[in-house]
C-alpha cells in the first residue's frame, strides 16, 4: 500500500474551528468585563456635585471680567501672597487649600462654606458680592451661608 498523508483541508477546518471558539470566548470575556465596569461605575457615582468654580486670571495678573456678585464666595489676592483654605461646614470636604499669589482670584458657588485667609491684609473677600475684608491684618475666617 501507499504512503498515508493527512488531508490538508481537514487540518485547515480544525484550525478555523479552534480560532472561532477562541474568538467567541475572548468576546464573551471582554463583554463581561465591560458590563461589570459599567455597572460598578453607575453604582459608585454620587449624585450631582455642587458647583465649585476656581479661576486664575491670564498671565500678568489681569483682572477677570466676570461679575463678582454672581458668586457666593470670591477671594482675590491684592497683596504679595496669602494662604487660603475653603471647605464645607464641619470640614467635611476641602474645596481649596493652598497659597495664592498677587492677582489670583478664586470663585466658589456652594450654599454653605467656611473660608480662612492668612494674612487677610493681602486679600479681598466677597460674600455674595459684598466685600467683607479688604486690608484687615492677621488670620481671618468667615462662614458663607445662603444669600
């Protein structure tokens, strides 16, 4: 009898079937991971976050044209620099903590906040458009309530 040789088309069919099974498994795994990620992100996402707007003027310390009365809290550095701390009541959430330099402005629009500046003589603080500090010496703090 003659020499037995395997059918080349038979090997190709087996290879195609194996590739199809691997591809189907890969798609199931990727789809499962995507579904799990989507469900996890939705359940972990909190409700709408409060509005906190922080702005820094363009280079050179140019003043912004945004009206100050439109914000619950405005902190504008008029002196060299100042340490500023803004949080929600009871320090449950820190909104800003850092040093601001001359010409920098920060706006915050939450119903209730606490602000501490040091030294207060270097900043202008406005609550709902009213200036409450401009030039006072030392560390100063204020509470912002609904307008």
